[in-house]
C-alpha cells in the first residue's frame, strides 16, 4: 500500500507541474496526467487551456485524456489512472466515463463544481477514486490564483 501511496504522490507532483504551466499562461492552475498503470508511464499530460483556446471545454483532464488516447491509439483508458490536481467537474467526469478510465486520483475537492455535487454517479461503474493526494498543495495553488485575481 505504501508503494501505491508513493506512486500517487509522484504522479500528482507531475500533475502539479502541469498546473504550474497553466498558471504561467494565466489559466486557472489545474493540471492532469494519465498514467498507464501497469507500466507506470505517463501517456498523457494536460493543463487548463480555456483562455488560450477560447474553449470552455479545454480543461486539464480533457487535454490529458485526449493526449493519452492519441498515444495509445484507442479511446479506452481502462488500464490507466487519471491524476488531477482538483476534483473533476461533471464534464470531465463524463469524459472519464466515456473513456473508461480505470482510476481517478485527485488532490483538492471542489465543493462548488466538482462531479460529486451531482451525486457522484457520473463515473464509469468500474472506476475507482482516491481523493486528497497532496490536497493542501493542490488546493492552495487554486486558492492563491483566485485571491490574486480578485484582488
């Protein structure tokens, strides 16, 4: 179990690097990576690009899922883990369901727009979820961004 926890922290740090890239671009600092679970290799990376692309759907998870699907040449990510710094929204949860992501690991909860606000049933039935990995660090990044933005 410790090995899994260490791996979760390792890959969440990679998602945090993506969040930092979003921050540098003036985007909401959320990052994501998709890891091929058995091999432990990152096959997709993404960060928010909603401002850069003028696209409300250009969330970190969407970018990472698309990159991973392109990398493996298929739309299903059943043997993959999606690491994301903030709880996925309903759109991203739906995309993870359609791509059959095997596991989702997120850092900070999103009590206003997170998928759990809709009852938490949007994920694929076989998807498992681990929450709270590097929660403070993930949450603080977004919190600081909005504090600075407002004021």
